[in-house]
C-alpha cells in the first residue's frame, strides 16, 4: 500500500501527462478532413491509469484533466462535450475492464466509440436536430479505430514499464 | 497476474466490436432509405416567373404552358422529370431525372426551368463550428 504522499504524487504525474497530451493535440490537431475527429491522446493516460491503478485513480485523473483543459485551452461548450464524452467512455470502460472476457483492446475500443456516441447524443439534444445522429455512421467506426490505437499505445507503454511496475504500487480498486 | 491477463485480445473484444457496429449499420440503412426523398423540393419557373414549388416525395404531374408550348412535369420518388413536351428539340424530355440539390432541367422553347432545392437541410449549418 503506497503512502498518501506517494499516491498523490503518482496521480498528479498522471494528470500532468494527460494535460500535456491534451495540449499537444490542441497545438497540432490531427485533422483528417472530417470535423470533430481527433485521436484523444489524453485517453492513453486514462486507459493506462485504469489498468495500472484502478477505477478510482482513472476517474479522478480524467475529471481533473477535462476540467483543467477546458479552463486552459477551451471554452464552456467544449468543456461540456469533453466532459460528456470522457465520463461516458470511462464509465463504460470501468464497467468492462474487470470482466475476464474483455481485454484492454476491447475495453479501449468500446471507450473510444462510446466517447463519440455520448458527444453526438449531447449535440443532438442541445441543437434539437436528431439528424445529427447520422454522423454516428462515421464517428462510431472512427472511435473504435482511435480506441484500438490507444490500446496499442497503452499496451506498448505497459510492456515497456513492466519491470518497473511493482514500484508504482499494486493495482486495485484505487481510492 | 490479473493485470497481465487483460493485455492480450480476447474473444469478447470481437463481440464488443460487432455490438458497436450494429447501430452503425441500422443508421446507415435508415439514412440510405430516406436520403432520396427527404426535404427535397423542385421549383418550377415558367417565362421567368416562379409558378410553384413541389415536394419530390409526392407523386404528382403538372402541365405548364408558356410561349405556345406545353410541358408535362412529373414529381415523385425523390426526383423530377419532364415526361412530355411539344417543343421541337425535346432536350427537356431526354434530360435525366433530377434529384440532387441544384440540378436543373431547362426547356428553352417553352422558357421553362425546373430546379431542385434542398428543403430543411439548411438547419444543420447553424451549429457547424
């Protein structure tokens, strides 16, 4: 069991990493010609935290990341969409990640898709135009693809960190 | 040990992918089915004046006469076409049915213009960032 200070430092480091990822994407948006599509690099940190440190840590880091990045380089409406996407996606991933029939790959894939689904649903509600839902035809597969990319990155990071992982603290329910 | 288990793809992952692609297919089918007859209209101009606007989703046939010629215009099934005309060149009759926004069928002798316009599509532009 890690000490309180150690845990605080660890979570703060994850938060800083997630913020940097979000900032990088804000500086160099990976535009594929389709509006509203990005990799969601910050999710790499969240997925990593979910698997390495548990649901509590992932939830706290994700919440703080969304609030801070909306304050630092966004606006209220962006923060709202960001929050809806991040929370829906994380809740689904938390629901799935402990079940033995799903791996990191499926969990991240579902997380990416649900992120986009939540945002499109919110957009349809706010604007009152259900036709926006047709955008899901594109955004669900894109979310699945970015989710797989994130899974690949998380997999690589965890494999690289594997020998050092014992020093970080045991995975558990967090909190 | 529990952590390692989650790192390699498992069978449930494919299940998740299929479950997520299901709504995509449903939406796509729905989209393709109503893409043709949603909100499209045709404006009809005769001798420079607009004489009417008709929905492309409703079966309808009108006869327009001007300049000594008659054209029979058919709307329906998401498209509009000139089915008969007594003009000498018959270009309007041979023109392919128009269904997309901006497509136009013209009959010069009869001074007739049929132009497809989008219906409520414009509503989406307001929120684009």
